[in-house]
């Protein structure tokens, strides 16, 4: 992932590279920054994007998986989701409910592994 800055808003989503392959880049997480123009000394707004390069733009699901893998290269997305679900179930008192017993057993096993 790298950042790109533009003077005008850029479209979010997939932008396919020119050429015969299916590679491209994904623009995400639009935000603005104020910068001082070195020539005029005036402040102006620039648009900043996180950019992810992907090998294959044809399948939106694969594009999304590729971007998530770049953001979380060690597979910690599942861990984040498991911990969040456990906190939610505990906070609303459902963690010990029989219908969530399988999740509780899995979560407690996962928490016990070093």
C-alpha cells in the first residue's frame, strides 16, 4: 500500500492498468489535507488516497481479498472478527447462551493457544 495525492478528487475503487494483463490498483480511504503551495504560499486542499496494487481486477471478490491481505498480511482479520464478536456477545450477556456454545468453545480454545 502506498499513498497518492491529487489536486482534484479521484474515483474510489478499481482502476485497471493499461495493457494486456489484468492488473490494476485500488483507490480507497479518501481524505483531504491542507498543503501550502510553494509558489504562491497559499494553502490548498489535496485529496489523499491509500492505493493497493492488485494482480487481477476481473473479480471484485478477489480484488477485495487482495487488498485485505495487503492490509492484514498475517491473517489477523479473522482474529479481529473473533475478538469483536466475543466482546459483543459478552457485553449483551449472550456469550454463555447455548446457541453460541460452539463459538464460545472455539473462542476459548483460540484464547488458550499461545
